[in-house]
């Protein structure tokens, strides 16, 4: 064996060793990325839950807001003036936006798909006459994804017997209600 052949064999072995080391490093890096992804998903879920809890605490701890939420949920017509309608509509918007954010995070791969929770949000927000009216009147045209819209419209149909696909969305400024 010549020195050139020995050098080629040594170079080949060194290249193989480097490839194996890089393969192990890449595998370790992928494991770390998976751990980071799980941490991020956990953080996102915690942030969504914290938003819901904070909004619930606000509604519960303020007797005036609590009364407004209960009256408005039962029937939109129970709201006495535009100030109450504005506050109720904004509470609905905040809850609705949280549901949309949750769905958007699923669509973008940041959260795993959760078909149960995707139906729980609309069922909870559409289960009373006033909330259903507010949704139909102000929010049916605000979906980013047709699949999400279908879930909400299906739940609305199940609860209220009305197909919202036949309703033309009207976009109201924040302080206009009719």
C-alpha cells in the first residue's frame, strides 16, 4: 500500500467519523427543537387559558358587569342603552376572539387540532338568546377560515334551528347597533 492510498483511507475514515458526529449532533438538535416546541405549545395554551380566566374574573368580580353579562346573555333586549350594548358586545368580541385565536393557532401548527374544544367555544357562547343574537348580528362575517365558520354555523343551527349561511353579514362600527 502506498502512502497515497493510506492517506485516502485515513481521509475516508475521518470523513465517515465527521459524518457520524454530525448525524448525532443533528439528532440531538432535533430532540431539543421538539422539547422547545412542546414548551411553546404549553406556553400558548397557558396564555389562552389565562386570558379566559382573566376575562371571567373581571366579569365575575364586577357586580355591574356581571349583571350586564347575565341580562345581555339572556336577551339582547334586556340591555338598557347603547353603553350597555357596547360593553356586552365587547365582552362577546373578547370571548369570540379568544376562540378564533385558538383555532388560528391550530391552523398554523402551533397547537394540535382539538375538535372537542373547537365545538365547546361556540356551544358556550351561543347557548343563550342574547349571546346568539349578538353573534349573528355582529360577528358572522369575521372568520378567517371557512372550516372555523362552519363549526360555529353548525353549532348555531343545532341550538337555534337557523342556517346562518343564508344571513348576509352586516359590518357595524363599534358604537352602532342597528
